[in-house]
């Protein structure tokens, strides 16, 4: 598999964000899978409810058209209306024919570091594995990465690859937390983990928590970082050799040694 890590900037304008997606897909030509950040629809710091759309709304419909036109699978973050008046922080997975292969609503909400995501976002309750680009992919969103039990639940559901979408909040030690947690999920589950954060939010003055530290990562089943996109907007297509997982597990069969 060839996977494109699309570390785009995300603005207050969904049309500009969609244009950034199209530009990134141009740069990712030849990839089997293109991964975009959490909240690609609209950046955090806005009132999310007015921008939230159902899955048949214009933003996801446009993503589906782009995927079909280019023959590439796409994973990206959006917001859906929820039944209680808040929104769902949703990741949509679209196959190379433009069909929705699955959606994941973020389970763990970022009520930490003086921020309260649950004030405006309703939590999901179901881990999701999708069949996409020839692999079974477990979906994780941002704060979820701090909860190893979610990644393990995805592996138990047959995930061969973890994809993390994020708009990681900036702050002391936060970049260290991000890179450490992404590698930890890869190492403890001995599988590829592809993590795409948004490019750092540099708006001045900031509104709410600044999001994005960049540092989108491809990490192999031994924990080797094979790509690190650094702090600026970037697109990089990386090879993902899924056969490496079996080779690593043959010498490091830690999943079979579980006692709990």
C-alpha cells in the first residue's frame, strides 16, 4: 500500500479546507490511501453546530467525488449533527470508488488541559474497523490515542493497520505526548500506525485551544518512524508493507502472550 499523509492547514472556511484537500490529493497522486486530519471540515475554535453536516451533505459528497475521480481511498474528519443538539466528531472512510466504507464517531472527548470538548461534541460508543485500500483499518481520533484499550479493541476486531486523525492541542509537552503515544500504539500492537495531525494553528489571537502540532507520523510494527512531516503543511506518500507485520510478530509474538 502507498499511503499519503496529508498534513494540511485547516481554516474557518469549509470551502478553503476543501480546496486544500484537492491540492493535497494532487500532491498525493499515485497513493492508494490519502489520510487527512481530524476536523478537516472546519477548525476547532468555531461554533461547530452551524457547520455540522449529515453524511450526505456537501462536504462529504465532495470528498466522495474527489475519491472517485482520482481512484484513491480517503479518510478525513468532519462534524455531524447529533440528536441532542451537539455535534459528533466523525471520521469518514471513503473507498476509491467514492462509496462510504464506514464512519467512526470519536469515543474519548478532550475534557482536559482546561478545554471541554464534550460541551459541544457528543461521544460515540463503538470502535470501528473499515475495509479500505486492501486492508482492515482501525480508526482512532486524537485524544483516543491516550487510551490503549481502544487500539487493542480494534486489533481484536481484526485491524491490520491503525489510522489516527488529529487536531492535537498545543501546549507544554504536548508534542512529546503525541509522538510517544503514536509509537506506543504501534509497538504494543505490533502493527503499522499512520497518524495525521493538522498543520499547527498560528491564528492570532487564538480562539480556544490552539490545535495542531504537525509531526504526522508513519510508524512500522517495530516502532520505527518511517516518516515525520515536521511542523509545516506537507504531503508525503509512504510505502506501507503490511507483510512486515507478520515478520515482526514471528519474532515478537507479544499479542499471543496476553494474560489479561
